[in-house]
């Protein structure tokens, strides 16, 4: 059996630190960013029964970061008794979006067709966004499950963007910019976003200019939102694991420098 190398012990130590941190469930107190607070306030102040579009515009590879964001938004929306119409502008987000909506809807006792509808995937996202501005039933004649769009109690009266309060784009890339440029600019649809941490700087100018109403950024944003809705989810757990691992790495860097300094001191004496 091969002996464990120092790097193996480092990774094993990281595993232990994260496991202990998750088991102890150390409470985190995070300061809520203005952007996260703005999105929360928007959903909180909408009249009950308002209709929102939720677009899953992401790939499967970003799911560990995207899932907590989507779950937090869906939980708040269902808690406020809003009606949701889900769709996906990237093929990989299609099944993920449907399963997330189905899971969170079950937590709150919401019924498919009455409280939420899932339209599925539509290729050529720019054409799809523009087409929905004219007619959602024409763009999506049937929903993800194959039922005619106009046969569902929730969607029968939703003809275009004029009948919805806004769209929340859950994304790991640049697709939200198309919602802003085509749905927001042309049809005056309010655009909000749940984005990965890497994309926050991309969308900051849109938020500052008012073209994008608000956004949640990364795992930190998801954790902030969970604090606001008083639900412990993947965001807070992920931030706890991330914070513990960062402290562990800092301690390793400090220990490495101490060992190096002592060896240099001994070499100088010799």
C-alpha cells in the first residue's frame, strides 16, 4: 500500500473540516446586499396571485450554485401565493427547472395547472423571447407535459408579457441580457435575475442603470435570501462549508510560512 503524501493529508483534513462544520450547523449571520434585498422586496410587495415567469437559463454544470438560488426564489414566490410559469431557454435547464418547481411546489401544497405551469424548452432564445411578447400561446402551444396551453386554468388568461408582473432569469451565462434587451426594452417587461457569482460583474451595470430591477448573486446571495425568508437551505449550508474551508486554507498557509521560517532560521545558524 502506498504511503499517503502530504497533499493527501491536506485533502483529508479539508474533508474533516467541512464534515464537522456541516454536522455542527454553526449559525451564520450574513449582511444582506442591496441587490438581494431589492429582489426580496419586489416579490414581497407584489399583490398575492401575481403571475411571474421563471426562466431556467443555465447548464447542468452550474447546478451546485444555481439550485440554492432557484429554490430560495421559488419558496418565497409560493409562500407569497404568486403564480409561476416556468420555461427554459437552454436545453440543459429544462428537466432541472421542472423538477425544482415540482419539488418546491409540493413543499407548499401547490397544484400544477392552477398555481404553476411549466412550458419547457424553446430553441432560438431571441426569437422565443420576442415571440412570447406577442403571444405566449403561439410560442408554446402545449406545456412540458403535453397539455394544451389554453386548457390550463392558470395560463388560459395569460396571453403575453402584458399579463405578467415580470421575469426572473436563473442563469450562469449571458442569456439574461437578452431578456433585458428584447423583453425589457421592447415590451417593458420587468427583468430580475439569479446569477452565478462569476456573472455578477456582468450584470452590475444593468442593475445600476435600472434595466435590470434586481439580482441574487452566487451562493452568498442565495444564503442572504434564505435568511430573509427564514428557511435553511443549500445556500446557508454551502456558505458554511465554504467559510470553514477558507479558514482551514488560511491556517495551512500560516502553518506553511511558520515551518519555512523555522527551517530558514535553522539553516542560518548552521
